[in-house]
C-alpha cells in the first residue's frame, strides 16, 4: 500500500467537537441520568415508548433478536439482505440463530420483492430485516404489508439512517422495532454506540428486561472510550486523517465478520457526546445533501454509473460499470486522498463461515453490488474544491455517454 501524507478525506465523518467532549465529561458526573435523558428524548422524538442505549449497533440488534426469539421460541431464522454490513450476520450468529438471505433488486440497495414474498412463506422465520444502506433505501412499508398476518416481526436496520426521513415520514415508523448505530462512520457518532427503539409493548417490555440484565460499560472501557473520542475529534479531520489511515493495525474501513463482540449499556460519557444530537443531525444532513447535489450536478452522468434511489444519505453510493472500473476509481481516489470507498467487500453468501447456510449459493445482484458499488464522501469536513476534484475524477475515469 502506498502511504499518502497530507490532507486526506475520510470516507465518512460525523465530527465530534470540543464542546461535545466537554458535554461528555460533564455527563460522567451526572451518571446514569444522562443516559436516561438521551433515551427519553429520543423516545419522545420518535413517538416510541421504549428506547434503550447500548454499546453498539450490533449489540442493539443482538438484544432485539434475543427478545424476539423469546417471544417466538419456535422460530429461529432471520431474513436479511444478501448485501449488508457484516455485523448483521454476526449478531444473528451470536444469538445462535440462523441467517437466511434474500437477494437485492438489480441496481438497488433494497430487497428483490419477488424473492422476498416467496421467502416469507416460512414457518421458521422469526423476523425480516429491511436495511437502510447509505441513508433511507428500504421500502419498509412494503415489507410490513407482505409480512402482516404471518406472525413474524419486521426489524428495521436504520444503523445508517439516524435522523433521516422518507417521504416526510421518520425512519422507523413502519418496523416493529428499529435501531441506530452511533459508531464512527454513521450519521452521528458517540465513538461507538447503538440505540433500540420500539412502540410495540410486547417487544419493548421484553427488550427492557434483557437490557436490565446487560452489564454497565466497565471503567476500563470507559477510559478507552474517552481517549478514542479525543483521538477521533482530532484525527477525523482531513488535515490529520492520513496519519491513522497509514497505521495498518487500526484497520480503518475494514469490515470483518466477528460474532464475539460484547454487549453493555451505553456509558454516560457517550450519552453526553450525543447531547446535541438533534441539532447535529439536522445540520450535518443539510451539508451532506448539499454536497451530494453538488457532486451529482457537476457530473455528466452516463449509463456507466447508476445512482441508486436513496433518501437522505450519509455517503453517496454509485454503481459503476464493472469491478475493474471500481478498482481504478478506488486506487486513483486513494492516491488523491479523496475518501472514495467501496461498500462491503463481499456479499454475505461469500463469507466462508460454518454458520453460513448460503455459502456457495448464488445471489447475483448482491454479488454484483459488492463488485461495482463505490461510495463518495459528502460529510461536513469536505471543502468545495474537493467536491470538484471528486467530480473531476469520475468524469476522467467513467466512460462518457456515447462511448462504446
Ligand atoms: C454499522 C451498521 C451496523 C452495526 O452497527 P455497529 O455500531 O457498527 O455495531 C448494522 N447494520 C448496518 C447497515 C450498519 O451500517
């Protein structure tokens, strides 16, 4: 790998400022009350009676799955998109449940609904997880419609869609239960973290009981989080990001399948970091939307690149013509420090692991997505001239309309 020294864009960033750090430290002294405040605030905002803050998005999903399995112990398969974050199958495996995959529709980031309808006719299915990749990209209402009457749950994976709306409706409204991640690369960051929301009393009460037995964040981990928050507030800045990016042991941007993560409550420090969540989500989203529009309008979009339909985005996803084009753009983007990244490197059926009932089976759209999707940064730390550089690079490397 060539190491680049100098201004380098991270692929995604929800900056943590000095004020956030101070609020985090102040919250440490308020203790559990700050976590409860965050949960109550969010619950009120989303019209959900139940909201729980835990250590990560995968911890949130894990707790949700445990609760649902308790409600329907005879059902143990979880239906997920064949292209999604590796943490999703990891959470399923952690609970001893089974992963079942549904392909995506071509050139989209949502389910292929024909396959989905067939797959929902399964008495062992516990829940289906429509997933908002890059923003709001899942038609959860449609999933809910097909699922109704089948005695299975719809869990909305809104890990990447905190604060987003779809046709004027808040994310989460159509699922039985939904969750956000507040990890580094998401809409809002508390270094790491997850939020569970539901207005369904059966699900809510069961989740509450489980979360009640989850351990608190240890003091050791808390100190680690404080240092990470300080490092993140400095090094996520494009002028310094080249440094952590050059350190291979940090493995920035790597997606690993790892079902051995721990589940704890969110610390009061993290709740403090999130204190201004509403204002930050709104202002970040305005900037991201503006940046996405600038890139899109600066380019002469050709048939070689397809922008999938996604609502408010945290990154701008684009399908390019083939894997060679993807690799060329990533390589050149890396050289110029433009923060262009791939999505997930493989589809879930390509993870070689004993859990994987679908290993070796074929999910053509998901596989094609892994080969041809790139994402462009649109976060608040980008400068205008970098937007032009990104647009310029695409213009240079993507074939023009009419080339053939
Ligand atoms: C990030 C992410 C998760 C997991 O969240 P973590 O906080 O990283 O554990 C789950 N699903 C999707 C779609 C994600 O992007």
